[in-house]
């Protein structure tokens, strides 16, 4: 059985063909699978880089239950986090180590079958071992934390005043990583009081949008309004890192980017080292994740889980768990 988004606004738990791992692959049983904003974009028909049907699930902690030919048998039974990037390994980006922007990039759960299933198959090279006993819900959040690690690593934060626009899961993780990496101050900006309260519970400063200026801004919403707010709120010579996913073309104040010498950077996904750093940050307690989980469902309850996640004013991380 697996989740299937056959078309926008239609998700079902359906029978799936039996998975058999091939050479270099492993068969896995998911233990915890998170639903993220990109999954909701697919469900709502707003994701710019998918075609239907889509088999979702990319934030996952799983147990290896079988391995294919040629795979080290020590993987059998391993507790792992999935890195869902499928890359060519041959383009210039891959050869330089920036395989997150591979020319032929596919992502499990979007352009390739994902992990929201009773069992799924993955290349072994996409698996990261977790310490035995590692909290599986945090294991499923390694993927979004790796997104945050990658974004924060794109600019120098030491001693700089930082704003994070959007107190969703990614924004709250970015804020915590920025703090861990030595930002002089981190303010999370969100109009929703419940989300600001979660940020404050994590020890972050939280506020409604205002006219304050910052050295670095992480845009974690994915809307034209948020990006324009970032441009208006950055100091001259500052850096904006765009982390949010955009489903529509945008219009921005390009004149200010030029006149204020603003650095505008995009951040896509992660690489191997971002995953290892994410595991380290969770294991060491420098970043908190469980406070972000607002809803839990059994894995087959995908319809109810997506319904809860769509209530964006109430939900942060919605987690599907193996029964």
C-alpha cells in the first residue's frame, strides 16, 4: 500500500506492486514520514515541477528490511534517514559537489516514487545511518533540518542581525540553526500568533512584520509579498536567502537590489554534509524538533493527515507514523 496523489486535491491510500530492491538498493519500512509545504503544493496543484500521478513522501526515518545484490549486508536492519535526491552524477554541478542543483535532478516523493508507503525502495547511497535509539520523529525531520543547514551556510552570520520571515517548520529550523551558528540576534517574523508562540517556546525572538532592518534575511514563506518585505527590510549591502518554494512568477523591487547592492541568493535542498550536520545538531540538542510536531496520524490515514496540514494556521509539522 502507498499514498497516491492522482490529481490535485485527491489523495488516497492504494494498493501498490511489491517492491524488490535491485543492485545498489535497499527495501525500507518507513517508521515516521513528515508532510511539508511542498507536499501541500503538490496536493493543491501549485507545485511547478511535478506531473501527476505523484507518490509522495520525502521526509522519512526508516528501517532497512532487505538489501539488493552487491549491497553491504551491514545495512540490513539499519535505522536511517532518507536523502531523497536522485542525481545524474555526471553534470558540472554533480562533479563539483553541488549535486543539489543537478541538471537532471529528480526527488523521491515528487518526480520519483516516495516513502509514504508500507515499504519503499531507495538507492543505498541515499541513506544516512542514524544512531540506534535515535528518535524516529526527529529522524524524519533530518530532511527539513538539512534544508535549514544548507540555507544558513550560504552566508556569514557571525555577529550579524538576522530575520527569518515565516514561522513554519523551515523558518523555525532556520532560526535555530542561525542562532547555533553565531548570529548576533535572530528574530522570527510571522503574522500568526500561534506560530510566534512556538518560536518563543524555542527561545527565539518573535514579532509581527514591521519596519526593522537586518543584515541577513531568510525568506521562508515562498510568496511575492514576503520577498518584497525582505527587500524592504534588508540593510544596504545585506543578504537575502530565498528558501521558500514559489509556485508563481513574482514581481519585486529590482531597483533596490541594484541600488542597495543587495545579495539575493537561492537555496535548494542540501548535500551529504548538510545531512550529517543536521544529524549532529539534533543529536547534540542544539536544535529542537519535537515542539514543531502538532499532529500525528497512522500511516494509512493520509487523507486526514493532509486535511490537518492544510489548516496552516493550526498545523506545523504533521507526522505519519507506522502502526
